[in-house]
C-alpha cells in the first residue's frame, strides 16, 4: 500500500521573492534534498511540488511504503527549513483520495519537534 507525505506551506512569496518575481530555487533545492534522503534510504520518492501563481501557498508531494518512516527520516530538515517552517506535514496512511484513510497532521514549527 502506498502512503503519502504531503508538506504544505504558506507565504512563500513573502520569504522568497526578488521584487515581483517569486524565486523557486529554495523550493527546488529542498525538494531535491528530501528526494535524495528518501531514495537513499529506500523509503520513498518525490512525486512533485508546486507553488501558487501568486506565491501564497505551496506543496511538496512524497510517496512511499510508510508515511511515518518518511516523516521521521526528513523531519529535522523540514522543521528547520525556511521554506516549510510554519507549514504542516500531512501523513496519509493509505490512498490520499480515500476518505477512510488515516491522516496525521504535524505542524512544522521549528527544529526538534515531532
């Protein structure tokens, strides 16, 4: 069964813009780092990422066999990252489109939180 770890964050443009242009580099760098961490440990992989056109919100999509194991492997990075700090990690223990799937919501408030 495939699990998902979806990371949602707000105010991206407020933190990462050069005037009127939203800079995607911090998100791309973080997404690549998370993908590398999960694939190196054979825990999962990056499925994609997005930022709203206005830069207000964004998401990173990760899939693997165990949502908790994926979160545990990357939690220190996403808790500390300026990209995701203040956001939320959603751990889906099954199909993301199934309303019966258990979902844990974990705030990304800073380092060393779970």
